[in-house]
C-alpha cells in the first residue's frame, strides 16, 4: 500500500512557475514508477510526466521543455517543476505511483489545484 500527498498547487499568472511535490509513504518508494497527471474541467485525466526507478522520464508533448519531473528516493518524494505556465495548464494535478510489475498496485493522491490566470 502506498499513500500519496500532493502539495504546491495554487494560483499563478501566465508565464509564472510552480513546483508540485508528492510525498509517498507505506511501501518501497524507489521501485515505483511515479507520475503526474492532470484533469481540467470537462476533460479526461491526462498524463503529464512520468519517471521510472532508473530516472528515465517521459513527458506529454504539451509540456515538453516547460515541465521537469524529478524524484528523491531518500525523501520518498517526486516533484514537478512547472515553468512558463499557460492558462491551458489549469487543472487538478494528481500524483500516481505504479508498481512496474503488479498492475493492481496503482495508487493516486487526492490532487492539487493549479490555476493559471491570463
């Protein structure tokens, strides 16, 4: 079992920056693939970025070059640095932990709101 708690969301002007954090507890954090997803009003939840155990990252095309995902296994925390924010980045951002071998071991945080004003 993994518990995830996100923080760092808020209101920011277009072009600004925010850093989201997701603290994990309850299992061996380092083996999990960690990801950030987002869901805007009226839209489906979509992938933003993922980072695997070895540090390899993957990004949605819409955030490449602006967002950076990273993890600190010693602190059981994953981060999402968001720069050059746009109004279309407004959404609830969710942290996800997925076991690389056990499909049922898939966990979500409660979400944190990011609002970008134009």
